[in-house]
C-alpha cells in the first residue's frame, strides 16, 4: 500500500498556474472607480437640486447665498405651484389606494385560476407596462374625447385619475402575486373549513399573509403615479395641473421657482426615511420570526 505522506503534494504553480496579482489589483481598482462613478451619476441631479434649494438666487448658474427661506415659503410662494402639489398628491394617493384594493383582489383571483387562464390574464396585465407612455396617453385621450359630446368639461381630475389607475394597476398585481406563491395554496380552503366566510378569509387570513407584497406594490405604484408626466399631460385639462405638468409649463421661463427645488429635496428625504424605516421593520420581523 502506498503511503501518501512520502510524496509531497504538487502546487498550482507546478501545473502552470500563474497568479497575476498586478492584474487583479488593477481590476479591483477599476471596479471601485466604476461603482463610485455610477453612484455619482445616479445621484448628481439629486445633489444639484438639493444645493439649489438653499440658494438665495433663482438662477441655477450662480450660488449667491445660503438660505432656508425656500423651504419656509415652498407652499406659499405661488398659488399655482401649491395647487399643482395638492393635485399631485390627490391623484397619486387616490389612484394608489384604489389600485391597491382592486389589484390585491385581482391578484388573489389570478393566483387560483388554472395555468392557461392565468397566463392569458398575465399577458393582458403586462400590456400597460410594456406600452410606451406616449401611446398610452394619446390612446386614453382619444377614448376620453369620445365622451366630449356628453360632457364638454370631462378632462380634468377624473380623466387623469382613470389614466393613472390604468398604468399603475399592473404593478400592484405583480407585487402581490409573488407573495401569494410563498404561502400555502390551501390556506384559503383551510380557513373556510373552520367556518369563516370567503370575504373574511381574504381579509383576516390572506391579506395579513401577503401584506409585504401589498405594501411594496403601494410604494411602487405611488412613486410611478407621482412622477408621471406623459400620460397625465394628455389626459388632464380644465386647468387641473400636476407638479410635473406645472414644471413643464415653467420650463420656458428663465428659471424655476426655488420652491420647486425645496419641495423636491424634501420629498426625496421623506422617501428615503420611509424606505429605511420599511427595511428596518422588515428586518426586525424576520429576526423575530427566526427566534420563534
């Protein structure tokens, strides 16, 4: 029997392997530079807007002085700006809440469909997301225009609300369905076997189990609705302007109102705080679940 201890083990270098330490070091430095450059380009516009929000001058080409006045007067500097901000929140929150309720119920229904029917419904669900915004906006505008003989003032809050519902609805469904796949498919039947009605089973059993997907869908839908310009531009009217439409109408001027920069920065900070809070809450729940 051969004793392996009498034979020394061959090294990788003896097999012809060469460790290019210099190349590895250069590639590591290049990766760090690429990451820094990507982050810089992604957040450069946010930083520029944040700096401009503290500028005493309305001009974006010079920084004359530091001030908090833009934040103190961002809701009182211009009535038209204040109204556009209110309209944006009104449309986005209303559309998101309606889409969250209906989208969750539709996602639950889709989950329990046969595979062939489910694939067909999902194909229809993906069309609004894959369609170009300008095509969606013009198509909805033409549809609403057919109702002008009935109501000459139809364009406004209701048309832009319906338009927002149309293109954020699929995102709720796509956020809820993965959570539905994680739970026991017999959970609904089990709850009804215990004497709970189908409606209470959905409200008391299914929705708490998939609330993470609902919440993430709400955040995504609200963000998409809040930042929309193209679809809203073609479906609004009668002086009902959202913030993005108001900004577009102000582009022809020499500069935007400094309150716009202040509001954008404040909104970014609030969004970051909410996202961090959500991540911490989810981590805490996962840690508590593991302990149990």
